[in-house]
C-alpha cells in the first residue's frame, strides 16, 4: 500500500476545514483533519510545502514509523501547527489501514469497549429562560449531558453564548471580534445560574461548564468550591492552559472535577497534570494532538491515574476529526464523555459520514476505515474565507485571555 498522492483540501462550507487526502496504489483514499481554527493556512503550508513531498512513495502501513519520522525528523518538535499536520497524516494512515483490513477503525484499536459514547451538547442563553429553553431543546434532541454557558450582567459579549443552535465562535471577519470580560461579575453570577438549572432539571443530569482560560488560580478555586453543591460533571479550562501548575492550587480547594487540554498538543503538556492527579478529564482533540497514535498514548497514560477522556468536539473539528475521536473513544478503556456539536447542512454536503447519534449516544458506525468521505466537487464550491476567533478585553482595554 504505497502512497501515490498527498493533497491538501481547503473548503469552507459552514466554516473553514483543512483535510489531508492520501491516495494509494491500491486505489484507496484516506482522510485526515488538520483544521486549526483561525490559523488554518499555517497548517496548509506546513502540510503542502514540507510534509506531502515526504509522503509520496512511502508505505502507508507504517503508521508508527511515519509518526516518528515527522515528529523526530523535523527536529522542531510539538506546537499546534506541527502536531495538527502530523495528526492529519496519522489519521489518514489509520483510515487507509482500516479500509485495507475491511474493518471500521475501532476494530484495529482494540475493538469496542462500550455500546456507544455519551455525548454532551452546548446549551446557552443570555437569560435564564432562554438558557432553560436551550437545555430543553437539547434534551429533546436526545442529549443526556449538557454544557451550560450564559451571559453575565454588565458584559455584552461572553464566550459560549450563541445566537443559534449552530454556535460558532470564529467569525468570517477581517479582524477578530472583541468580546468583553470581568472576572468579578462572572464569579458573582455563575453559581446562581447552576443553582437555578439544578432546581429546574433535577439532580441527575450531567452538567458541564467551560471557563475558557479566564480565571486566576485563586478565582478558579473559589468557583470550583462554590459550584460543588451543583455536582458538575466537569469545570473546563478554569485557568490559562499553559500554566499547568495553577491547577495545583485549584485542586487543593475543590472537589469539582477538572478538565483541560483543548489547546494542548503533546503528552508533555499533560505529564505533571496526570502524574500529580491534578485533572480528571483530558480535553485534547485527535486533530490537534498528533492524531490517534499520540492521543491514544496520552489516554493510556491518563488511565493509569483514573483520568478519563473528554475529547474536544466543537464544530471546528471536521467530520473527519470527529469520526477519529469516535473510533478512539469507542476503543479506549477510560472513555469519559465526547463533546458533540452538530455540523451544518453545507458541511454535511461536503463530508459524507457514517456515525450515528441515538438516544444521546454516538457511534462511529460499521463502514470500513473512518467512515467519512470527502466530495471534492462539493468542497470546491466553498473556497477558504478569512476567519478569526474573537479576542477579549477588560473594561479598561487590557487584553484578557479569550
Ligand atoms: O473555543 O473550538 O470546549 N470548547 C471550546 C470551543 C473552542 C473552539 C476554539 O476553536 O472551548 O468553543
Ligand atoms: Co473548551
């Protein structure tokens, strides 16, 4: 199974997606997701200029060797661009190997460890009634776990509050949109929101919340403590992700479970968090963490410490990246939960998909490989559009973590 071509496909149906498309001398096509939200073209260049020429002529079966070749062989290791590029190659190779075997990919990863993957959806609303309405809507769609985000009095644009079911933070804009932030207002408001949601929806519904890297360690510790009565499934990204020692302080003060890692890209980002038991869930996406080969390694390490998966699954993970997450999640022992936001109809017209969402559970399906197809004609109808994630400013104009 020799790689004959390596092509980078950029398409922007509902948003930008970067897909690596490998073809082999057996006539198989393997796909890998390399979408890095708001920085898409950096990965396109990395793949097209530096990786694709190295792949042509290689044996597509040699997944581990190719991973090491691209990681160690570059000399410049890690980083979001490099690791998204390696992830795309890795996932495309797993797709090819599983197609060659005539099996859905999860079979090659050890087979199914469960019947389906518990998914959580995104509920949001500027007010309590609109938030409740959004939660009811997700429950009707079958979701059995809900992420809760809401506006904060005095702030005009807050992360995670969408105007429609298809919440998408990256705008098709020439400059990043500015949102505003005030940690004291946020901290005063959020515990009451969870109190109200628990009172309305009862004690058993798993509830999640994303702080999106905005608090200091002591603020995050206070929030975790104040949310304890509402029994969160997790509190996500409570402090800026690169300062991992911050979680030591948070952990000393609260039993609210902690999740982090959607901006991580390597096992080395997690090493102290896992070995010191400072987190409960690993948030990495397959797409941003070196693919199935590397994320599987991280999850197996995490499993030794009772830490589970919570793979990132917003709309900026393409259907290819989502399918990879589902195959991995079905196979690993320490699956926790899978984030699942539905893609738009245009995205679904470009990517054919075999995964299912039934009674709140995701399943990757039984098609050989990843089970995702890329329609090149359809993709060609949606050229790249400039898009940026927002930025955040405090009232006095200081730039804050978004
Ligand atoms: O901000 O995917 O948990 N989900 C998130 C997402 C991220 C975006 C960034 O591209 O935090 O909304
Ligand atoms: Co998040």
